[in-house]
């Protein structure tokens, strides 16, 4: 009955029937209380967004997978310290982080949210080491500003690691598959091959996934293997962590399992279960014992290796079971695996899917299936056991098929390697581009992005990133273009749309901006990006109070979204509420220290308050993060000028001018500084240049008028003041210019009157 | 600039206000001007319970302040610091308020209560809607004749609106809303002039 229930639960989860799954699972836990069943129940709750339930039932559990699920629940409930101690128990400093890469990633996130940046970096790096295809970890490293070059992380050594992980699994799989050669191609379920072998089919899922069967101690590495599966193909890290994909495989496994249970060792591959059952037992052990050896050793030893490899992982779970017993155990395993795996499974799944994507081999198809199964599996144990079991069964079935298989396995191996290499290549390009854009080396980033294949480039994520890069280069038109493309290709994506709304704000495109805001709200009313867009709409209309309220709403929706805090700060400053502005900017910096807009905002605020040293300090920090921004250089120069350090200020302006030729502001500021130094001729020269750039800028003419007034060249002064007035500056400027003009004539009038 | 129904009211030079009738729209150029008195201290010389000073600032044209004492009725607005002010706008309605509608209003400015000086007087004739009272050219420190030297703003710590008389010789007065406008600050700090062209504005701030 237990297996039956487990199977139904998995199938419900796979089909997203959460209420059904939860109910059945609760009955299961009541009937057969065990920690693995608890894990399954927790997984059901997590799928149904009931992290608090999972939290309560898993409190105090000790198994690694339980601790991992508990940590995930705590994380979702924002109980970061509990999550941390679950993953990294304080009284067991050397215990291994459960679920390998995913566990490290989760820990990294916790550390970065609680401000322990170095520890976070360390854990993300470890996650990458364990699973080189773990994109999300690399992404976080880039955001923290400590990513190594993509070439280092996604290089050949990584390829070999990935391959090893897969081969461990695949070798088992291959063994299983070997039993039925047809398995590979037909084995859609990938589970089937595995399952066919035995009751421990659960693990077989893994095996099919990696037909490549490179024997390694992979089974043991099961953790790493699955975790290494790139989360790349899942949209977000959390998803992978939650092993969103889990349900389908489980169901499938369950099915196969059931089939097997039904006494027919059939998986689609037609395994003779009967034979296997007895052999399974020690085959598993054999597998467990040896871990590697694949291709070139004979299948027997190979299998045993794998078996031992797996066995180690699954020993506690499966090995003992045989036949009927096994069923129970398997189900337990099954469950356990289900609950634990997510990350690992996902990774393997991802890997598989990657290979599928690459369309390398038939096996990749299997991979796909296998992947799904894997996703559910318990990272190590199940995988291992499954593989072991399947391997075992394979072994049991006969040596010679295995031999045949080895040939096939070899081929698969090379295809696997190719697939891994291709995926790593893709991740390398994307990783390097992302890292460069996080370092604000936008030109370089754009170059790297252009190296992508067309189909990869024309995706929402890449186009958004390209748009963002153009925005950082203050090229708003190009940015608008790319963001528009991105929206057309994936109108439901919200990431990066806050930047797009800022681009439209700069371009003063009211219509487009309000349209964007409305669309984003209709996609997801609870996303901070949508409300940032709405807020930018109001800000564009100068309705700062409403804009502020909207940005505050965005902050409430997600306090970890730094940009919302920064925008709040901007609005406070516009309303001249400097205290709250400082608070908002500092909250933004607490979330993300590398958010240079906040440093800039603080600098401007202090400029207004005439606290010039503070202003200089903050502009320097901003410049440190984004050293290429000419606007930042210009502002730093303004702060230096206010501090009367005119030499430095002039230098800064020159730097700003060369950083971006299209930016007219540094030239204008330089002219102002020169004017204050009474170097009138040079100032006039700068302004003359500027007229070529921006012929309709009233302030340029007004400044020239001022200079000529100082030089007592009244006719020219009048001429330029007149030009300035013609360009319709706002009332305050009109008043000032007119009064300056009056003062020009006064002496003459008086003289004239006499 | 503010689009105002000033034409009817203002003669170019004279510091004396003309006849104002008000307009239904609060047509103020939001780009150039912003409301300045949100953080100011508002007080009135007298009020009927339930129709206090709050009604002047609640953005609700149905609620009104009703005075309850001797004329002149005063509305005092004290700012936290010296501000540039350009325009006073008040909403009155002869059709609804008849004898409670103000007819002669004097605008005074200064540092505080003992320092106020009248800068403008306006006469209203059966006004319905928003009445714009421009403060341009009314700076008491303006030495030259207004035609030669127009000061767009007045710089002051305090503003006082004195309602000297009402229509039909009413004793008490109703005012439904008052807003005070001044120039927007330059978004780029420490600049003498605003930027007008797109090239400058694009690069002038980060967001």
C-alpha cells in the first residue's frame, strides 16, 4: 500500500494536483511514519506554497535531505538564521552541506542576505565547484562583484567534472540499458530501463539519464552530480531548488516501480524482474562497492562499481530490499529521493535537458525523461540506489548484454562529452558577458553577447541584458529598441523591466511608459518591477508624492529589490525630504552594496545639503563600482569644484569628457569652473564647442552672456542673453537673465541720463 | 509659465490688482511651478467649529473655511525658510456662498507677524472658481518701477491673506481652498540655470 500511495502522490504532484497529493501524503505519513515520508510530505507542501507546514513537520529532523527541505522552508519564510543552522549545524562544523551545490547555493544566498559577503562568495564558489553547470551560483557571484572569469569556471576541468558525475550515473544506466539495448532509444521513460531492472527503479531514473555511464564514484557523487546539473534550464534558482520538476519523474518512477512491483520486471525495456530480484540484492552491493570503471572494464565490474558507488549512497535505503520488501523500501527511497533531490535532480535533469537541447543523441532523449525522474529522486541515495539497482539488475541479467552495451556506452560517452562541452561553452559566453555587465564594462559585455548564436541571442533574457548594457552606456534609444524586442519575444518576463521603465522615463515617453506599466501590472500585480514602472510614470509627470507611494508599495512587495529603495530615495529628494531620502538610499545599499545609483543618489543629496566632503566620498564610491560612467565623473567634479579643489575638478571633467564624447555636461561644468577661476577665454572656448553639440541649450548662452558681462563686453552679453531667452527657459531663469540684462544697461542708462 | 486668468485682472505696471472673477480650472503649469505650502504652518484669525483651517488644504472643494469674528479675516501661512513664491490661488464660489464670498483681498508678506507689508490687493467680482493672484512684480524690495524690472518672485518667510470685505457686505467669509505656488528647484544641484535641451537633460541625472 505504501508504494501505491507514493506512486499516486508522485503522479498527483507531477500533474500539479497539490491538494490530492497533500491529502494522500498525510494519510501515508499517518500509516507509515518515516522520515522519508515526511520529506515527501514536506515536498508536497513546498509545491503548494505552504512553506510553514513544511517547516513544522521537518523541524528537528536530521537526515540531510530533511535538513535541506527544512532550510528551504525557513528560507521561504524568511527565517534565515534557522535555515542557516539547518544547512550548517553549528555544533557539527564538518558536516557536509546537504544536496551539494544546491545546499551551498542556498547557504550563499543566506549569507549574502545577512551581509556576510565573503562567506557567501565562498559558498557560491563551492557550489560551482561541485556543479559547474550551476548558473545561478555564478550569477550571484557576478552580482556580488566577485566572479572569476567565465573561462575559469566553465572550462575543461569543469567539463570533466560534469562528465564524471554523469558517467557515474550513466554507467549504471548503461548497465541497465544494456539489458535492453533498445532501451536507449525507446526508453522514453528512461525510467523504464532503470526500473526494468529492479524495484529500485527509483534510481534508475538517474541511470537512464546518463547513459554515458562513465563510471566514477559518481554514485557517491550523486549529490554533486545532480546538483551540478545546470540550473541553467530552469528559470530561476529557487525553482530548481524546489525541484519544480520533480513531480513528473516521480510519477513515472512510481509507475515503473509499480510495474515492477506488479511482478513484471518490465520496464519498457523488458527486464526480467524475477531474475533480478535476487540478484539485485547483491548486484546493488556490487555496484555500491565499485564506482567507476566503465567503458573499458567489463560490464560486470563496472556494474559492481557503480553498484558500490550507488550502494554507498543508497545503502541505508535500498540495498537491503529485495522483492516485496524492496518495494517498500524503494518506495521509501522513492519518497526520500523525491523529497530531497530537487537540486541534484534538477541539475542532472538540466544536464540532460541540455544534452537534449543539443540534440546530441538518442540518449539525450532518454536523458530528458531521465532527467525528470531524476529531479525527483533523492539526490544521492536514490540515484545511487537506483542506478545500483538497475545496474545490478543489468548485471544480473547477463554479462554479455553489458558488453554490448559498453560499446554503445562509449559512443554515448563521447556524445555526453560533446554535450557537456557545448553547454559549458554556452555558459561560458553568457557568464562572461554577465560578469562584464555587472562590472559595468558594457562595451565588452556587448561584444561577448554578440558572439551568441542567433537563437540564443533572440531570447528575452539576453535581449534584456543587452538593453541594460546600452542603458548603462546612456544610449537610451538603443536600449529602448532592445527592450522592446525582448518584450515582444517574451511579454511575460518581468526581470529587467524596471530598467526599461527608467529608460522610457529618460526618453520622456509618457505613452510608452504608461502602457508598459499597465502591461506589467496585468502580468503580475505583485511584482516590484511592475510598481516601479508605475511609479516612474508618476515621476515623469512630476507627481512625486504618488510616485513615492508607488515605490513604497514596490518596497513592501519585495524588500530585497534594491532598485525600489533607490527610486524611493530619488522621490524623497525631489520632495526635499532629505532624511528619508538618506534612509531609503541606505536601505538600498544594505540590500546590494554595488547598487551604484544609491551611492550617486546620496552624493547628490549631500551636494544639495552642501555637505561637500560627504558628496565627494559617495561619488567616489559610485565611481569605484562603475568606473566608466561619465555622469558620475562629472558629478564628482562638481563636488570637487564645490570644495574649491578646482585643479582636481578640472581633471575630472577632462576625464568625463573623454569617457563619453556624447555627454555635453562635463564641458559645461568645465566652463563653469574656468569662469570661477576667471579664465574667461578658455571658458568661452569650451562653450563655443558646446554650441556645436547642443545648439538649443539655453543655459549655454546664458552662461556665455554672464562671461561677456564679466568681461564688460556688453553687446555680446546682450546678444547671448537674448539667445538664451529665445529658447524659453523656465521662469526662474527668465527672471535671472532679465535681471542680468537690466544690470547691463543700468550704468549706460544712468550715463545716458546725465 | 502659469497660464492664468490674469489678463482680466492685471494691468502691467500697477501694483494694484484688477477685477478677478475666477475660472473653473486650476490651470497652473505643473512643469514650472509646484505647490510650496505643504510643510508650512497655516492658521486663521477665527473659524466656526467644523469649518476650520483644515478645509483650506484638504483638496476638497465642498468643504470650506468659515470665519467667525471681526473683519479683516486673516489666513496666515508661515514657511520653515525663506521661499520664492510666485502665485497664490484660491477657490471661491459666489453662487454657493453669496454674501460669504470675499470681495477684497490684501496679500501681505514679511518675516513674521510684526513685519508684514502689503504687497498686493485684489478685488473680486462675483468670482466662481479658482482665482489666481500673481505675486510677480510685487516684491516690496523692488526698487525700480515694475515695468523696467520685473521680479518674478517674492522671497519671504510668511504670507498673509487678509479678507477685507465680502460681497453684499457679509460679515464672515467662506474660502474653499488655497494653494501657493513657487518655482521648481533645478533637478541638477548647484546650477545657475536650468537645462532645456534633450542632450543636456539626458546626461544631467542618473536614476
